[in-house]
């Protein structure tokens, strides 16, 4: 039976980073992944350029049943720390939008950087290799793998979430956690496009491909979540950054509230325009919104686009304007795991130490990255949670192995 100080299961962002850091601190590390291709989620992220972090990461950018859980790890390994590592490896990058950092070239450069970090730490990597069982024993853990039995003093579960099953996503880590006594916050797709009943969506299906900046929100009062981002109409519903962001916050019974023209006040502007404009309603309205949207909106409101603006009733213009600012609609569902970017839910943070990511039930067992109930916003935050949780875990592995 081969023996290691640490076995990391899952060679995605968190697993690769944790293995490399632990190996460089003198631990004998084995990294195992069942997928034939390495780090496919990194490879496809950011349109192939990997939105690897965000300059402005705070705990407020994350969702969890315990919102304070991520604070410790994020503070001890920051976005600036990861940026320094990227710079050390000579990877060129740029800021695209709201602090989001992307590689100038391919996301493959981030994968190769993480591999070099693992090589610098002498990490052994088995891939593809499945793990049939993990058993706590007196000396640590025994693992039954496709490459034979393995003994380890500590085990790190970095198996990610359920999104994009075609690249190897699985519930292995969740099943292991549950079998070993950990609570699971019900997983559901997050950062995911929303869908609508076909009949209800029929008036908007022809707008597929249209994008515009909006304000979208759910909830009310202190529980209200709100984003100013771009919205994209699709054949089946809504997507784009605004919808992906709000999808993480919305529950099944909550309607969306969308302001399609957040920079305008159409309920007053259209009435004011009557005093000087001789244009048709469709032309005046279409000067303030994308033409296709304006036409669909007038049809929805049962208003004649060819009617001269001075002949329109003030009440109709006010109602039309308010409908643009106060669009409320109820999604019927979402595009599911195949289109979700991340998983909301996972191993309950109540069963883990925020300092070490170690289980409170099974000493020496750690959970990091997406498998944990910590979900970031769109824009590099989920990768930063992978780096930060991995770094905190690696420190704990070194301390734990030294103490044994």
C-alpha cells in the first residue's frame, strides 16, 4: 500500500492549488481525479480566457447559509496574492468589467501555472483514476483507488459541484460528506439562465439575441437583491450577467422585477415629449429603447405605434413608461446543471472550520472549493474562493501533519 501525507481528490482549481502549496511546504501529496482531461472547468471559463479572480473581492460577494464563513480564508489569501502569482509566472491579463480579470491569451496558461506549482512541490498525480472508498482509520485514512490502495494522514475533498456534467462533474464529494455525517445544503444550479413557459414567453421569443443594460431585483426590504448588469433575451427565456447574478438569489416562488431602462424615467419623459414632438409613438418610444424591444412592448401594451404622439393620452403614456420600469415576471425554471456556471449549496459550513476547512466530525478530512456551501457572484469570485480555501487548507495540512 502506497503512503502519502495528503491525498487531494479533485484536480480542478481548488485541488490543484492546494496540492501545489502543500507539496511546496514539504508534504508528500497525491492528487487524484476521475476525469480524463485536466481542469476542464478552468479551460472553458471566461470564454476560454479564464476570469481567474476579481480585484475587489469581499465576503459580501458570496452566498452561504453562514455568510461569515468565507471571511477568514479570503482575508488570508487575497485576490492580490493570486495576482502576484500570475505575474510571477509571466501571464498577461487585463481587467474587462467591474474588476474582472482575464488572461490576455488562453485559460490554458492558468492550468499550466497550477501544474508547475504542483511540479515544484513534487506532487504525484493520478488521472484518470477513480476513488471507490475513503475510510477513516487510526493512522489517518485508507482509500481504495483504481490504481490500488492508498494510505494518507489527511484527505482533501476538492471535487467541485454539479454544473456541466459533460466535463465530468459529479456528486462524489457530497455523497462522501453525507456518508461521513456531514449535513448537506441542498444543491441547486446558480449563475444560470432562467426559462419561462413557452406560451407565456411567445411574445418575447422573437427578441432572442437582444441585449441591454437593466436593473434586476428579487425580494424586498433588507432581503432584496439587486444588480445593474446586461440582460440577454433567449428563445426560452432570459440570460446575460444580470440574470445569472440574480438566479443565485431567487427562490422558486419569487418573481423577477426588471427595470428595462434604469437610466430613464419614461413615464414622465413621454408625457413631456408630447409638448414638442410630432413623431409617431413608435418612433418616439423606439428612440429610447432598442427598436425590436420597443415594437414588442407597444404590441404587448395594445398601443398603436403609428399614432402621433400628441394624440396619445397622458395616462396611456404613463402606463407604458411604468411598464418598462416595473416589468414583473415569474420564471418557470432554469436551464439546469448543463448551463449553470456554479452550484449553490454543498457541504454545510456548520460542519467545517472556517480557519482550516477541516471537518468537525472527521479529524483530518477537509473540504475546499465549490463542494462547500459558499457561492460567489459572477465575475471571478468563485475562482477566488477556490484559491483562498485551498491556501487556508494547505496551511492547515502542514500544521496538522507536523503535529501528528
